[in-house]
C-alpha cells in the first residue's frame, strides 16, 4: 500500500461528515507504519476504544470508513473468524459496525462485519503478527492478500451502496 497522509485520510471518509472527519484521531505515527506490509490502514481511537477506522485504496481511490465496536462481552472469549482476512482468534475478533454512507446512514442504517479487533489483518496474513493457533491453508500469500482485499472491497461497497 502506498503511504497515506493525514489530509488524504481525512478527505477519504465516506460515512461521516467533514466535521467529524476533521475531529477524529488519525494515528500520529503514519510515517512509521509498515506500509509495504499493509493492504489497508486500520486503527482504534485511543481516546474512544469503541471507535475504529480503516483507510484503503480501492479501485484506485482512497476510501476511509468510521466503525464502532460493541463493548466487551463473554462471547468474545470464544474462537472467532475475521471476515476480512479469515484469521481465527480466541477473543481477538469484534463486531465492527459502520454507518452507511449518505441518506441511508442519516436514517440510522448500518452494516457490520466480524473483524480482527486490532485491524491488523494485513500483518496476520503475512505472518508478521501471530495468533495462538493458526489453521493451515493451501493458498499462497498472494491469494490470501487478494482474498482480504476482495472481502474489504465488498464490505466498503455495502457501506457506500
């Protein structure tokens, strides 16, 4: 992924107002991100743990999405599967919900997906970040990356539809 700047990220949000995008917390360490290993940039807001964000280049366009997570619950201690990168975690997957873009979002409509709670899908796919027990897959790294990007694009399409 090409490195993104703070202004690029803020301008790319599709499901919040420009004012909300200008006030949200963008990672301060953008220059230190492992851009070569990222398929998308995902982060949690350190001042609001229930808020998360992701930014990606989809079809040549930078798109960013604001997400909300549910509070910790007992079901999160079970083994779960991330719907983006298909990594299994014990307690490391959260339901993240995004308000839909435009009029639908203003009416309260949203879409959700179970994702890695730390949004480090790219690092899990590449083996740069480990989980307890890893399931064996016969896919190549390139195929896993393609699958992750396709799943992300499908999720973003639901947000923007």
